[in-house]
C-alpha cells in the first residue's frame, strides 16, 4: 500500500518456513522481507528491476532487532528513501506488527552496470521518478 510519496509499505504474513526452532522469525528473514518491500516500492514507481539497465546490490545494512515476530503474524514492512546520491540509495526500513516496531534497518544500495558489475550513477530516468528523500 502506498502511504505517501516518501513512504511505502507492504504487508507480509509470517509462514512456518520463516521461523526458527523456537517459533520466531529467523533474523535473516527480516532482510528478505525488506528486500521484497524495496522491490515493490520500485514497482509502485513504474519500474521492473529485470528491465532496468542497472542492478542494485546491497552494500551495507545496519539492523536493530527489537521484538520477535512469530508464526501467522501480519507484518507491515515500510520503505522510506532517506538519500539518493550518485550511485547509491539509502533507505530506512521498519517492520511493524499492529503498529509496534519489531525491527529497523538502514540499508545502503549501490547501483552497478549490468555488464561489468561496476558502480555507476543512477539513471536519470529513474532519478526523475524517485520521491524526494526524507532528509
């Protein structure tokens, strides 16, 4: 669901495969949920990743795990663009359950060209469709 030009969110249901032996979401799966949300955010702006002339690779993630999610929880995974500079995008992503913050991360994504996998500037056509960063 689109909230406004700067913030975007999708809902994710926790399935059995997302949990560990203790019945809570395994920590790395929060990153998968965030990846899905960023992909849907791009799609909401009119972009299919497979059709872009560039690739996005995660360069850095700072994650804070605050509360556990469990089987059958319905989570809201939020994406907020904090900055877009040259060859990178920086996101603040939060995962909530019924408004309660469970996990948050600052994710830095680098833009690389498809053929050589070297950093490159974000395409002007993509930049033109991005919302103004939050900061």
